[in-house]
C-alpha cells in the first residue's frame, strides 16, 4: 500500500479492511440512519471511484430517506442477496442489508489508493450514474440529495446522471463544492441552479442534458464559468435565451458545445461580427433547432481550423453545400442531414483527409451517383471515410467502383433512384459493417462470392429491389448478421439453410422472396435475440411451427400452412391469414396477453369462437373473417373495450349478437355472410324480440343508444317543460317582482341601444366620406 496504485476491490477486501465506518458515511449522504455495534474507520483507501460496472447490474432504490441498515438483520431471508452491494456503488459489503427494497448485483469497482489517507471525505470522485439499460428498467436511484455531500471537501468529479431524484431544485450546497471540476446532472434532476454555482469559475465539465431546467431566460451566468471546456444543454427549451450566442462566445476555453434540440432562437446577424466563438471548439452540435442558414454559416466558418465534430442536422439549411466547408481541414464527422440542401456533393469533401463520417441523408440532393463517388475520390478522403449516409435523396444511376474506399464501414443509400447491377467492387470492402441499398431499382444476381470478404458485416438490407440471391444450399457465410432484410428479392424455392449459422439476428424479413418449402425445426432456435421476423407472402407449406415466447413481432401470413400444432408465445402482432389452417383456434393464442393485432382470416378454421378471446384485453385488431366458425359470438368479446377493428364476416355464426356498446357500434358489414345471426346492428330481428330496429340508417349500424331512444321520450319532454319554466320564470319572474331590478335592466337595454346607434352612425359617416374622396 506504500505506492499509489489501482486496488481491485473484492468482497474479501471489505471483510479484511473493516468498513462499517465507511458504510455509516455512505448512508449519511442520503439522510439515512445506520446502526452498528462498532464504528471502525475505513482505513487506507481515501480516493474511491464509485460507479456502476460494465456487467449486469441491478440497483433499485425507491427512496433514500428512511434507509435502515443493521448487521443483525442481514441473515433475514429475502432482504438482500449474498452478493456485495456493488450495483449501488456506495457500500460494498457482503453482509450489509437495506430493508427498503434494494436489489443489488455484483460488479467490478476499482479505486486509486494514495498513501496515508483515511477518511472518505477525501474522495475526489463520486459516480452514481445509472446505465441506460437500468434506466429503461427503472432500476435507478431515487429520493433527495442530502447536504452530507458537503463532507466531501475534495470532491472534483460528481456524476448523478440517469437517476430519478425528487422534484426539487439542485441543492444550494452543490454550489459550495469549491473544488468541483466535473458535474453531470443529465436526465436526473429538475433544475434551478443555485446562485453560488453560477460563480463556479473552476468548473470544466457541465452536463445538464434533458434535465427540465426551470426559469430558462438569460444565460449570462454561464459566461462566469470561465474554465468551462464541455457544455451540454441538450433538450432544454432555450427559446427565451436570445443571448445564447453572445454568452457562448465569451467561453474562450470551450472545446465541446452541445445544444441539441433546444429550440434556439436565430442569431441576430448584427451580433455575429462583434462576437466570435472560441476557435478552440472541437465539437459542435446544434442539431434539431430549425436554424436557418443565415444564423449558422456566417460565424461557423471562423471555427474551421480546429473543429473535429460538427452536427447541424435537422435545421433549415437551404441551397447548395457551401464551398467554405473546404477550410475545415481537421473535420472528422459532418452531419448535415434532414435539411433542405439541394444540388450535388462538391469536390471539397474529397480533400478532407481526416473525414470519417459524412451524413447528408434526408435532403434534396441529386445527380448521378457516379459523380458523387468521383468527387469523393479526387482527394484523400477515400482513405479515411468510414461512414457514408445518403439515404432519402434523389441520386440516380448505378453504383460505380468503390475499391478505393478501403476504410468504409457503413454505406447507406436507400430510397434513391439507383439502378443497374451492384458493382463487384463492394465485395472488396472488407471492413463493411452496414450495407443498406433498399428501395432502389437494382437488378442482377448476387452470388456467395460477393460476400466472401465481408466478415464484419452486421446489417444487410436489400429489400424492394429486383435482385436474385444465388447461394448454394451448404454455403456458410463469413459474417454474423444482426439485421437482415431481403423482402421482394428472389431467393427461393428452398428455405435458406445458411440462416442456421446466424445466431445473432435481431431482425429478419424474408417476405415475398418465393420460398415454397417448409420451415425447418432449427429456425425456431435460430437466435436468442431474434424479436421480429417476417415470412409472409411466400408459399411455405406444412404445419404451423412453434413460435417462441421472445418474439415481439411475427408475420407469417400469406402462406399455405395446413394445421395448427404450435405453442404460441408472447407476441404483439400475429398474422396467419391466407393459409390453409384448419381445426379450432389454438388455446395457446389466448395466452398472448400482450397481443394487439390478430389476423386469422381466409383459412379453414372451424368450431366455435372460444370465450377466452375476451381475455386479450390489449386487442385492437381482430379479423376472423372467411373461415368456417360456427355457434354464437361469445359475450366476452363485448368486454374488449379497446377493439377498434373487427371482422367476423362470412362464417357460419348464429344466434343473437351480444349486447354491449362495443359490438353494436360496428358497421353491419362486419357480420355479413352469417345468415343465422340476428340483433343489432343487423336489420334482422331475433325471435321474441319486442324492439324493432330503427329504419333509415344509411350505414346499417344501430347502437344501443338508438334502441333506448323510445324509453327516453317521456323524460325528454318532462325535462323540456321544466327547463322552460325554470329559465323563463327565473328571469322574467324576477324582473316582474323586483322593481329596482326591472328599471335597471331596461335602462341597460336603452343605453346599449343608444351606444350601438352612435357607433353605427359614426362608422357609416366615415365610409361615406371615403367614397366621396
């Protein structure tokens, strides 16, 4: 321990050191109480990096106030797992328990160990950031921040991001942490920054992204943070902060400025020449602010020499791409997507030797794609470019030779007007990870040799092209795909066996590809990560295969399945239409509690509609039309209050349609072709039914409200008479009985008449004078 070093903290370490005093200090951070028979100090470790590790972590802390901890209770079952409290990143003890619903998991924590330090208050770094995955699962820190943080006199790095603290402003005491250099409160705390904090001239990193900043007006206080190098105010509404440009221009040490989606007001052109942004800025993100070209270009090009990352996407940039971009010789990433840029891609980009990412998607750029590649090949950028994003433009022609772009990892060209065959030079791009050419007019044959060098490919999207994939039955691809979309390409008639090797798939779409084979058993164990697949509109035959519980989206309609023997799982959309399914509806479908859409139309299904269908409470779309269902409509169907689309037409259903506002609100056509059905909204009356359908309905749909109109007739007239007497005598009776009110009311009417007469006479005289002149 004599040297400063990195200490690997393990459960055994805590046992050896004795850290109950450390636990006591930890719990004081959040106002909790700690009970322990001893109070040993945490020795030897004075500088501790407290953070979440990279493994699976679980830290659910519903509240900080009222924490209870006691070693005597640690053996109680169910309070805490035997693992150390590492996910919490506060008190890593194998035996400590927290009685307020704290779930923990083991992670890695490392700590620099300086000599001769004994107290936690010397800790310079406190990182309680919650990962994005944990945040999505609501495994976050909650409660209020206690002034006990003031005990950390030497703290320089404080990260409380991605948590759900109480809806109160940033505590005043944070402004008293005089040595603080790094503060990250993003996605964490409703903000109203304390006054002391606004004079924190030593702060170098400030991230308030998506923090619900209160009272956002002038940003003048930012100019006092003279040492600031990184500033992120993304997703905070700065509409009223008209001085944002002037303030930022005063931060001469600034290297990174991120103001994404802040609704920034346009910069006044008269200010641009009096204020210059720091020429040290390396990262600038002003995306999604709808800024016009006149508010961006004039001052932007003063930053040209040092800027590395520039994102101006989702603004109102118009016209052609300015030639002034050629002076940004250090640029590594440029994003001008989602604007209104026109024309072609100039040669200036070819001379940007450091450029790795070029994003120009969702614009109105046009021209021959071969000219684009030629302009990019005229300099040195082809050696450095890793990502080219040109989707949703109007480029035409074939894809030319791309062999010189050896560093390319992502090529995305969907939704253009590209045509011809795909050049074989693409197969030489060995570093390619994403190839997206969808929604174009490519033709020709792609063989397995095309993919021979693409060992890094993870995303392949060729859908909506007239391509033929000619791949041998025993081909083993060199890549592991996560996303595969080949819809409307030709790859049948056999089911592609090479898919068996792709065990990392998350998304799969091979619809309309001409498969006329059965699905092999191995397909259903293809990938544990597969959540959506689409096999619809092929000619797949055989029995309906087993669907795993993990699938969120499944489309296998438009095939030729003959029977249903599957154990269906938790899916949200199930389309089995236009097959040859027979028998009853599988009971397993009723276990799909998250099902939103169910389409079993155009099959040969028989038997009654199961009453359990009413258990699918999330169902919004149900189509059972054109089958052979018989019996009555189950009354449970009327309990699906969220059902927006229903079609039971052309079956053999009989009996009375169950009463319920939901079923009577549909058009009569949804029950057509069932000759034995009766009751509203059908015009056919059921036996022993006294009420008659209301005639003259053009849409054929009679609701229960219409049926009840006749019972409301007497009540309507009684209410009408009562309303007349109350309204008439309430006003007129009062005026008749009260003389002063009567005089006042008629005087008011007389005055109002005179006022209207005068106003009208004056305006008419004015108009007459105008016409004479």
